[in-house]
């Protein structure tokens, strides 16, 4: 039982393979092979449709006098499933496909039409570039721009995936927060440019307090409650980034300068503290009872 499964056969010591007679076959003999229909087709005899992938017992032979850069071309013979008419098709190594030869016609395939149109457009584009150098330069510029956009999008996707992978592998919450805050090189450059622009704006525009428009620092409003200091008004002025700063008075309009000069914003008068006249004159009032008259001691 185990003998029929043996792969190695016994050869006697005096075995000579040259003594085995050769079998004579014709030069282009056909071989029977099992294959599937490489494309959908329709029989020209009975009109039967044969879908792609239908299995057949076919005969294969080599086409005489035809090759593609040394690659052999094979022909296959099959029979229609309805009328048993002979159908032949060949290999097409140029397009890495098969081509119908006899007995059947290939069904329409839209993607093949699209490929043919694309090939025609490519050939027309090459011919136009040969005749028009400016058109060739324009096409190269468009192609380079498209490639740069694709590379930028790919780089963004890679950076996002790397950031997500780092965040996913980290187990600690603080590590995840730290990984999320990691900036890419482009984000860092953009942030530095924004900081430079903001610094330049701060140099050009600045806020300066008015000199006489408010109370001096440290003074509080009058009253026993002790109110807080009044806010100091400020003026936003534009100045040159390099050079001397202009005077605040020269930047104000005529009405504001007139108000400042008229002391309308001057400090209000301070109320005098009420003095006790009795103690200052040395008068003492004594009461001896509810009905007694007060005595004045001098």
C-alpha cells in the first residue's frame, strides 16, 4: 500500500537512458489543456454568449512565423457550448491580453475603450510637445506642481499617522498629552513666522498713557470708603519701527489738546477735615442732671 506513494524509483546499475527509444512527434503538435475563457465572447454561428471564466478542454499550439520580441504566441481551440462550432483565440503579449481570432467576437468592454482613448491622448500630447516647446514647458510645470502637491499630502499623512501611532503606543495619560502637543516642522516654522509678525506689529503700534488726563499714581478717590484708583486712559499711537518716537501731544486732535490745557481733567479739590471747635477753644460742657443747665468752664 505504501509502495505506490514512493517518489523515488529504483534504477539498476546497468541502466542507460540513451538506449530508450525516442518518441517521434510532429514539429508543431497540439496539446490538450484545461483553461478558462479569458474574455466574454459571442459565438458567430449561433449567437451564444460565453462568459469570462467558462472552463474548456482546449487544444494549444504554437503560432508559426509570429512572435513578439522573441516571445512565442500560442493559439487555443475551443468549441461553442451550444452548437460546438470551433472558436480560436491567440495570446497578445504586446498588450498582455488575448485576442479573438476566429469563430467568435469579443464583447464590448468599456475599460478597453478608455485605455485606447488615453493612449491616443498621450500620443497627441507627445506630438504637440515636439512641435511646440512652450507647450512642453507648460506641461512639465503642471506635472511638477501636481507631484509636489502629492508629496505634500503624503508627508502630512505620514506625520499624522506617526503622531497617532506614538499616542496609541503610550500607556500613560501624560505621555499621550505630550505626544499630542508635538508639532511638526512645518507647524513650528509657521508659529515662528507668526511671532515675528506680531513682534513687528508691537514695534509699530504702541499704547502710551496720557500725561495730564488722569490722577497721579497712588492717589485714591475722596471719601471715607477708600475707593480704588481710577483707570488711566491710554492712547494707541503708530510710530516708525526705527527712529525717534513722536510726542503724544502732537498726535492728539485740537479739541483734546484744548481740554487738557483747560485743566478739565485736573485733580478735584480735597475736602478739608472737620475740626472740633470745642476742643480747640478749650470749652468744656458739664451736665449735673437731666434738668440742670449746662455749665461752661473757661
